[in-house]
C-alpha cells in the first residue's frame, strides 16, 4: 500500500511541476504582459495543488483500482480539466486570453503525454533488464 501511495504522490507532484513549467514557458514565448497574465502560472500551480489533493484522496479511497501509473495520471488529468472548466478557462475570451486558454488545455495533454512516454520508456528498460537476467 505504501508503494501505491508513494507512486501517486510522485506522479501528482511531477504533473503539477510540468504544468507549471509549461505555463511559464508559454508566457515567455508569447511575450504576454506581466500585469495581466503574470500570475497565470502560479494560479495553475495552486489549481494543480487542489487537484493533487483530490486525486490523492481518490487513490486512497479506491486504492485497489490505481496500481498503474497511467491510471493515476489519467485521474489527475480528468480532475485537472474539470477544474479548468469550472474555474473559467474558456477559449472564448479576448485574443490573448483565447490563445492562453487553449494553450493551457494543450499543456494538460502534453503533460499526460510526457508521463505516458516516461512510463513507456521505463517499462521497456525494465523488460530489457529482466530478459538479460534470465
């Protein structure tokens, strides 16, 4: 049980950090003014913190269903996207807000893809090491 809980905390923290870094990167690339959009990455980090807590409680309650890293990452992404929709990130604002909202949703998909890629590479490494041993 400790291993599942530890994995879930690692995944949720890693996904929160990746979302934060990608949102900072988007602001840097788009050169948006700091007054209007400067707090955006920190709001994303706060939302990821809330999502991590909710997802961790869900993993604790349903610990038999969350043995896979991808299931935990998918749980995080579903709760994160629902949180974005409820917090008002919609692609129908002004031009800058429209692009920023779309890129925020895209960050979510990129984050899930990065976790999927890490999981895929890790499983390939483990399988290749187990074949060398036997």
